[in-house]
C-alpha cells in the first residue's frame, strides 16, 4: 500500500479475526494500520464488533454497546460520511447495527438520510461489511451472510432517488459485481484467506485473495481487482465447517496471547 500510495484506503471490516471477544486483537490490528502512510477509513465487520441480531445461526458473539464502544476506541466512528474530491460522497455503515436496537442504530439511519439529503450534486458510494443480499434480492430467509431482508428493503428505498449509487462490501471473501436495479454492488475479496467450504457453492465470483483499486474521474468510476504476487491463496474452508463453530479451535489455542520474554 505504501508503494502504491493511494489517496485513500477504505477497509470494509474484519480487521481482526476475534476482536469481538478479545479487545487486544483490535488494538493489535489498529497498530498495524498505523504502518500505512495513506489515510484509512474503516467500517466494522462481525469479527470486530459481533454479528447481527437476532442470532440466526445460534451461539455467535453478537453486537453489543460495549463491543461497539471498544471498536470505536481503536478505529473511530462505526458509521460516517465524508466528501471525497469535488464529485463523490463516501458513506460508511455498520452492517451489524441494523436491527440491533442499540442507540446507534437510529443515529445511523439518520446519518444515511442526511448524507442522501445533502449530496451537493455528488455521486454516492456506500461502504459496509455485509452485502445487500447473498444470492438473490428477493431472498427472505435471514442469513448472517448478508443484510436482513427488512433492512435491505429500507436501504433500497432510501437510495431510490440517488443517481446510480454504488454499494461496496466485504464479508464473503469473494470478488463479485452485480446490479440491483440502478444500485451497483461490488464485493471486495479478502486480503487474508478464502473460504471454500466443501459441499457449499458460493455465489458466482472470483474466490481468491486480493483487493480492489477504485479509480474516480469526476463522477466516472471504475475499479479493478488487484492480486499481488506476494499474496498466498490460503483456503480455510475445512476449518470453517467445524461443527463447533468457526472459532472453536482458535479460541482454545493454548499459545494464544502468549508473550515471550526475549
């Protein structure tokens, strides 16, 4: 990143693997981002702040006001908007606030409404951890892989009068582009690992590690997938299908957090 020197970096969540349970992980991740010279904006992922409510999978760490506050101490506001150049407005949303009932949920809806009301003729790009839907826009079954149906519908309604909005997300460890009406959706891959779970077919896309380079020219926008030759495509699919849960072995690792006095 320092060699490429982008004007701005947006991280769409999961800066940590288990920061929702272990605050030290968030602190460690935040320190690593300080090594990057370019400015960085963040939105939280479920691994940073806890997953969405209600807990449809069961047994997951879920969002709470305390976890949200811990995240904010290390990465700043969990929802925000910022004008970028003369033509764009970026909006960062906390996907896990939707339906949480936390005090910040109402503020986030109002922040989004404000960002839409006062665009000053700017194009709008939204960054959030979870995609709007997993496979199809009319899916109604709640899944932790995407925003729940009622919140997705509300988001779409609020964007109805926005000219060609762009919604960027992460979460699925998959690069994908798809349109929902006039909404352009862009799924960013992970820089860490892929998750090809045996017996499960993900939505169509590129299942490799990398990042996206967005190029803004006035209100024109294009992007490209970048796969640095130093990146290794590690597949954690087998680990993810552990019946005890994704974090089962990691959370009980005896060397976790060990400090060696050298």
